[in-house]
């Protein structure tokens, strides 16, 4: 059984989707969810789903405690699912090609520091883009710049609101993130 660890900062709907997806098979299991927000909704989701979940503070992230925990746990993949802090290079070096992120736009457009969640959709709408999508990529030491593993597009129209763009993007995320993870675990990503 492969081991997955998720890092999330907010609602955790992608985390829940990944947990549920792998619970229904025997390839992998989410063993742990870690969050940098003590009141993140992802903690409630994990309690309901019976998955261990813990909060960590900035000091634990910056000064090695979290990295030690991750090394000890030795996951097959570390999955970022709405995780908003920049991953330090020490993590990237410790887990080469094992840290994956999902970004709610078609990178390299609409990436970088401060571009997350609805802020991305607001920028996409402000530019009257005809399409948006998702990017699943390896994490390196720069925000949203690691090698792209998979992208999916969805069409937009002038009627789309921030909410409807977010809904379209979330639907793509729920459909494709677990499948891409599965492929990577099977070695045919
Ligand atoms: C997701 O749309 C994810 O792509 C995005 O945050 C949302 C988290 O939703 N991530 C970023 O913007 C990273 N830059 P969730 O907590 O419900 O999974």
C-alpha cells in the first residue's frame, strides 16, 4: 500500500476527494493530513473521515520539525491541495519529484506568489479569458514553476462569475487530481 501525505491550508475539498478516491481501492492511502491553519476546515473533514490530521506552525515548517516528521513517515508522494506557503528547498531536496501541487489555472499564466483560490479566478475573469483550467505539477523552490505533469482546460464565457469559474475549476480538480496521482504511483504518469 502506497503512502500519501496531504498538505492543505483551507477548506480541504480536494483533500477529501483524494482521501475518498483512494479509500475505495488498495493502491494507496492518505495516512496523514497536515495544515498550517489551526482553524482550517480540512481538520473537520479529516475528523469525519477518520484520517489523522495535525496543525503545524511557521517555526515547525521553517526550522526542520515538519521535515523530520515527513522523513520519518517516508511517504510515496506529498500532495499539496490548496496549501499556500512556499515549500522550502530543503523539502524539495529531501523528496525529489515526490511533492505535487495543483494550481487552479493554466500555468504559466496566473501563477506565482499571492495567486491562489479566487484571486486566480478574479484575474482570469478580469482578462476576459476564453478558457481556464488546472495544472498539476512537481514542486520546486519557486511558486508554481515546477515541471508540468498534467493540464486540463475548460471553456469560459462572458456570463461566467467568479463563483461559476471556481465551480468549473473545482470539477476539473476533483475529476483529474486523484487519477493523475494514481498514474504517478503506478509509474506511468
Ligand atoms: C483549489 O482550487 C486549489 O487548486 C487552489 O486552492 C483551492 C483549494 O480548495 N490552490 C491554489 O490556489 C494554490 N496556488 P480546497 O481547499 O477546497 O481543496
